[in-house]
C-alpha cells in the first residue's frame, strides 16, 4: 500500500512505453466490443428473418380455416433463400374467434 502512495505522490511522469501499451489495450478492447456488437446484430437479423418465415407459414395455415371444425388440408412452407418447399398436412379446429392446428 505504501508503494501506491509513493507512486501517487511522485512527480515523475509515465514513460512513453507505458502510455503506448495502455493505448493498445484500449484499442483491443474497442475492437472486441465492435466485433461482439456486429455479431449480435447479425444474429438478431437472422432471428428476425426466421420469425418472419414462421409467422408467414402460420398465416397460411390459418387462412385455410373456413369456420368449420376439423378441416384437414395442406400447408406449403417455402424457404425464400433456397426455394425449398415443404408440404405439411394439418388439421385445423375451433371456431372463428379461436382456432388451432395440429398434425394429424
């Protein structure tokens, strides 16, 4: 602890090498934070695209419901990037105010 007080009461300045090392450490920290931020934005954008695909397919399935119970039909889910199509047979049940679907 006395070394700390001695250092604080000293009138000597910091060396150029110490200042340069401190600047490099701060710069590396900034680069790491920028990289983390970029990665987080990329993951957020990908998750948002996946959500959009999910809600689009959900809307397609709900549009098949015409108000009667236990309607069986097919929903086609298309991947926009690759164009891959998936045909899913579903059973929709409920009424106009509340409906649900499941795979038979």
